C-alpha cells in the first residue's frame, strides 16, 4: 500500500473513530497533497508525499517555537498534537552514527577537499537521507567534516 493510500485509510479510520483532532490534521495533509497534484499535474509518488509531510512537520516545529515564545501554550499544544500525527508517516529516523557514516562515505565518494565542495556532498546525501534525517543536522555534520579535510 502506498503512503498516499495509507493516509486515505487513516482518514477513514479517524472519521469512524470520531477523532476530530487527528482527522483535521490528516485532512490538512490530503489537501496539501491534492494541491501539489493539481499545481504540477502529476500523480504523487511516496517520495513526493514524504516531502510534503516533511515540509508540514517543519512548519509545525517553527509554529511551536513561535507560539511558546509568544506565551501561547494552548496553540503550541495543538501544533504538537498535529506534529505527532504527521510524524507517524515518516520513516524511521537514522541514528547519529549512521548519519555520520553516510556523511563520511559521501565525502570520500565525491572526493570533497574543503568547504567549497559542500554542494557536491549534499547533492549526494539528500536523496539518500531525505525523510530519514534532519537535513539541517546533516548539513552541519558535512560542514564539520569538510572543515577537517
């Protein structure tokens, strides 16, 4: 079952269970998926759906930070609930050691010599790690590895 079909099934299950919070979040996700399909006139693959989920998770994290800074814990709690629902659709996250091993392998494979080669290394890593690692953390690890080289 594709990720898109899984999300549709989860929406039906949330409707049956009358779980309004979960249903609302899943509807936001399906709306974002439909918007992408209509805008680009394509059928979404699992990679596209993961990219949408990743983007929505990033938005939720940013919102939580902003709401907590503004003293709106009620809104932050709603965003955290949405974040939990969206996180269920992401593949298992990689450990720090696995990410460092991938970074080292990519640096070796591209023959990167310094910080100016960061784009090459990130270009190799992004398809491999998309959805399984926080790319800002990966970027920091690449920068650290290249500054040592």
